[in-house]
């Protein structure tokens, strides 16, 4: 019992207490180790009843019976210390229909245990003898009235009449012929009291319980448990199979309680569909009743639960998570089992923000740091990942510790900008330059790119070289000419686009050639001599390389300044059959025809550039010797054509003004 003059109590009482109908006061209390408890304070004259209640609580251990902690005699009375509970009368208004149904099931299990295993009768099953624990389970108390069936004589029942609830007294006790019930029917008294209590609780159930099931259960109570004849009342275990106890919440709770007894197939099937079964339950019910059953070592050891259900449970979205789940997680971090720690750290990013700073520093961080010294590689790896998460919350000074110094400097390497060959806006961001006539141009200014983009229309995307509809031969000619510049230091060029059929003006400082994805070729050559005159050149864009005729004015882009020249459009596709001829005189220059031939290859994917082999040959442009120079006609015989390279050798030094001594031209063949 304990000493009456105990100088130091192992708990402290909290106000206010709750007083039961029998006059018994129940205080909330806190033990020295911080755990919560409840203290039942009896008057000193009830010492015999308290001793009997304490004896039954210590010897009878069941999840649905009130758990005994200690019993001491104090100055204000006898203190019976139990687990933290609250009377059902207080908590009943806050319970849902599913919890009431589960609570009735708990009471039924407690009475079946007393009758079948302990061969004892409670004799006072009523609302004031039922309590609700912290995890939501209903606990049967009031053990001072418990006795064996043979001891439940009329004298004994009259002696405990002061603590019994009148609603729990069966009608047979009211008759003068009342006597002790035979051993096989000793349960009849508790069956009637239980039926009376359940009938009063059913009025609190709402539409969550099927009306048919509820009506059937009420009929069963009246025909069995509430039968006036005690010998017609069946054992309470017959109610376990009723449909009233067949609901998702109760089945989930019962399965988790007996998880160690289930087979692997049953556990796999259960956790596979667990999320669907609890989706219809309220979050308060899941947090209060299911979280303690789901967050434990046994569930963490089930692969299906870890994969299918726990990620949803550990992903909090409301404040309810902090009050219900965080306390359970704090306890799990003190469990040194590998599979538990791996699951906790795998989802630490989802819930770590719900811990307080004190909890993170005193509990979580020390426990996480232990993983760095473990021999398991997986534990060490996931511990390092978790420390990175804690750094963002606690700061590196708390997680890493020690003084930090700046080791890595912030610098940005300066790389030389290169030509970007990626497609942007369906055309190259910058033209590609090729050498011609042995003179290569290495200058490339932003003005060239701007003029090129402004004078060309939107080009098509790169064609798919593997498509069969591409023409076999696609010939594109280059026109190069010179003329008398009006403004010194300026050069002219013509841009021909096979798709847009437009001429533009661009001004590179030296000879530029740009090949765009659509077959566009830009050729520019500076004017080096005032005596040099434009060279007529044919620009065949078809497979037969037929010349075009045009009514364009004489060399507008050579005789006008850049600001004065407007863009001149070539004939449309319908007029491409007409020959285009420029009334330009011959001069120094060299022309080439770049002919792209598409050759059949066994496998186009092996050699994508096989169809791009250039075939360089003298174009249709020609030069007539000075002594044979006459008016150029359309029917000039090909026999009289000479290469412009050889024609340049006939010009004397006196005629080639403007060359100077700045440098000699290199007439060697250019490398294409």
C-alpha cells in the first residue's frame, strides 16, 4: 500500500479533479520521469475496497483494463495511481461514431476476458466505470466490485451497493427471491448491465453507421442481453460476430493490434490497400487512434507499408501532425534499429520543420549524429543526407560546429566567345566565313551579323537529309563583282536567298561567304581598283542551272550608297524559267559554282555529310581577251570562254592601277 508518512511523492497532482457519481475524485498527475498519470483519491474508511481494487488491477493485465501503477496512503486519503485516463462522461461528447463503436468493442473484450480467463464478474458495468486513455482506447475500471461468480451473493452485492450505479442493477435483484446465480450463468448480471450501457450509447451514433446494421444490433440487444430471464442471456462473446463491429476503422485497429499473428500474405494485402481504407476517416481519428499503431518497429519492418503508406503518413499538411505525430516520432528516434532509422531519415525533409528548435537540438540532432559512427554504409549515407537538411534549419554552426573560414572563392572564368552554331530563330546566330582566291578573311564584326539578319527573311529549319523527297542535285552559284565605289572604305555585297528571293546590302570589310541552312549564300568582295568593272555572272538556282533574265537597273547595289539602296526582290518561283542577266561589264574576279550532290549511301545514319561533297568547277561566267572584246551577246560560244584567272594575267602593270605595294595577291588554289 505504501507508507502513510511518505516524505517524497513520485508524482504531482494537477487541478482541477473530476468527481465521479460515487464521490470518487480523479486527479490528472505527472510522474517524476515526466510521464502522465491519473490518481484516484479514496477516503480512508474505504481502505478495504481500495486494496481489493489494487489487487485486481495488478493481477489482471489486459489492453482494455485500467493499467495499475502504484497505490499509496497520503494525508488526504488513499491514492491509487494509474495510467492517464479521463472519465468517459467527460470525453463522450468529443468522440466520433467510429470511436464510440470501437469503444463498445473494447468494453466487450474486457468483459469477455474477465468472464472467460479470470472467471470473475465485474458487477458494476456502467458509464462511471469506463475511462478513455490517451491513445483513445476505452478502459474498464471500478475494480472494487469484482468477485467470482460464486461470491456474488445477495449479501456481497448489498455491501457494494453504495458504489454501484443503479442503471447497472439487473431486474432479478429487485425480487425478494433473488439468489446467487449458478456458475454457468454468472455472466448474466454483467450482460444485462452491458446491454443497458450500450443501448444508451447507440443514441449518439449518427449517419456514419448504417441504419439497417444499427437496427439489427438493437434488436439483438433486446432479445439476448436485456432478456428478463437471466438464464436466457447468452455469453458476451456471441456478439463479436455481429455486423455492427464490421467497419474499416475497427478492422484496421484490430489488424494492427494482432500484426505479429498475421501471415506475410495477409500483411501484404492489408498494407497495399490501407490508404484506401482510411481515406474515409477523419484526420483527427487517424492521428489519435491509428498513428500510435502505425508508427512502430513492426510496421516499419513491412516493405509494402514503407513503400505504399508511410510516405503519406509522414507528409504532414496540418497542425494536427505536430500534436499527434511528433511525440511518436521523438520516441522512434530513440529506437536504435536500422530499418526504423532508415525510414525516419528517408522522409525527414517532410516533417523536420514541425519540430521545435529545442527538440531538434536536444533529441533529433544527437540521434542523427550517431549514424556517422555506424558500420552500415546505408546508415552513414542517409545520415549525411539528413545532416544537410538540418543545416538549412539549425545552421552550420550548430550541425558542423567549430570555426569556419573562407576557403573557396567566388570567381568566374573568362572564356573566349566562339561561333554559336546552334539554331535560334530558324537561322544561324552568326555567319560562317570561308577563304576564297587564297585570301582568307578573319574579321567578323557585329555589323556583319546585324546586316545579314536584317536583309534576310526567316530561313527554314535544317532539312532532314534522310528524307527521300530532297532533290538529287541542288546547285547554288556565287556571284562576285567589283565596281567603282563612290564612298571610300565601303564595300558592297549581294545576298541571294533561294527561299525569300531577295537582295540585301551588307558591308563586311573583306570577302565573306555565308552558307545558311536554306541554301542562302552571301558573297562580298571589296573594290580594289577603279578600273575594275563588274563581271556579269549567271546565278542558276535550279538543277539545270538555267540563267535568269531580269529588268533590274544596272548594278544598283554598286553605284549607290548603303543608305540609298533599297532592297530589290527577285522574280517569284513562277517566273524562274525566264533567264536573268545583269548588264555588267567584265572585270577582275573569280567565280565558282558550288554544286551539292546527294549521293546514295547504304546507311544515311553512318555518314550524314556524304551528300555535302562540293564539286568545284568554273562557272558559266567568262572573260574575253582584250583584242577579242566585243559586245557581249546571249549566244556566246562556250569555246571562246576563258578562265578569269588566266585573263587577269594579260593585264599590264599600267592598267592595274590601285594595287600598290601593299601586298601581292595569292593566286594559289584556296582550300575549301
